[in-house]
C-alpha cells in the first residue's frame, strides 16, 4: 500500500514538472520579444497631396523630413531668395572725359593729354567702349643735354568691359575689360648740346619731324560711382603692353600718345561721366520707399510679410499619415 502511494506520488510530480518546463519558456518568450504590428507604409501620390493639404490647413508645411509652421518656413525661403534684375538689351549710353593727365600735369608731369569716351551698356552687363584723345610731351630729363618734344597727336582705342555688378542698379559698376589702342604721331629731339673742348664752345642741333606709329593693348580695372542724378565719376587702373611700334635710327619714341611713356606699363585714369538711360520703362524699378506698393526687386508687398508664402513641399517615400 505504502509503495503504491509512493510510486503514484512520484508519477504525478514528474508530470507536473514536465508541464512547468514546457509552459515557462513560451511565457518568457512572449514577454521578451513582444510582437508589434508595423505602421509604416508607402503613400500614393493622392495620399501625399491630401496630407500636404491637411497640414497647410493647420498652418504647417513639410520641409525635407521636418514639419514646420508656415511662418518659419517662409522666413527660411526668404533667407535663400536670390534677386535677379533683368535689364533690356540697350540699357544706357555713357559719355565721359578722362582728366587724369591734365591733373597730373598740374603736379609736374611733362606728358599726357585728354581723351573722351562713349560707352554702350548691354543688359547692364557687357559694356563696349570707344575712346578718342589727344596727347603731347615736352620733357627735358635732369642732367641731360636735350629736350624730347612729342607733337600734339591723336589716338584711338576700342574695347569692351564686363560689369560684375550687373545684378544691381547701374549707378555703381565694377568693370574688367580690354582695350586695343593705336596712334600715329610725330616727335623730335631738340636743344641737343655738344661741347667743343678745343674752342670752348657748345654746338646745338635738333632732330625734328620723326614719324612713328604704335599698336598696343590694355587690361583695365575700373569703377563707376554715381554722384548726382545722371552724373558719375570713375577711376581706372590700366596695364598696357606694346604689340609693335615703328623705330627710327636717329631716336626711338619716348612718349606714345594714349599709351604713355614707352618704358612704363601701368597708368591710371580719372573720368567724369554723364549717362543717358535707354528703354527706361523696361528697367526694374525700386519702389521700396512707396507705401502700399510692391518691391519690383523682390516681388513682395512693401512693409509686410510675404503674402501667401508657401514653400514647395515634396515628402519622401515612407511618409506616414
């Protein structure tokens, strides 16, 4: 009897142990790795459009992967807005006079002249230019026994410049350009003194009516700055180089009208300009000082936030409802 009870108890304990061993791992597995249904799905084009419309009604927009209030997004758009000012083909004509040499002659320069220029501004960007001028020289080098006289002669230049401030008002221009110059001129060497040691006398003679011509190029950096209404001033720095010139056995030219002295490669310019606008009705107008109007440069109402500003939102795939 006792043995039978003992064996029955052992059997029941074994069955209960096996049941516990089977139940516990499955319960632990459910607690450690819970199953969560996926909520990510690819939206169709119509669903994307509906989502964008819903966000805009709530005053929100999508910028990249971020949802922002529309006022913040509009300010972000304003910070990256690029203004493009389009001018007509024929923007303006500018007439100028270069007074650099006359001013320098007042301070002792012994050569130079004056030139006049005509510029045509195309799209406020490309500026063809023609220059005509006159020059002469009268120079007696220190401790030398002669005088160089360059007769009054004409010169001409033709070239073009590029305005790097084309996206601004024509009142201010920053130009880089090239000129091709030519001059045909006469010169002479006078008051040449030769000492005669035996007779203790000095003999003088001159070499006159020498002819020459020269062709040269110039690289020009220039600025134009508005002074008053249509009047402006400008300065220029010129680097010039000779292509060729006619030499003479008696004496080479020292001064070339329009170029400067043959041994110098750098010169300057100071000009006064008068500008005549062309097709002014097609110029972009700045109405920023008029209340209730639009700023043509930006296209936005004056004195307020941009009306109805909304950035273009293109949500990527995988966006959720």
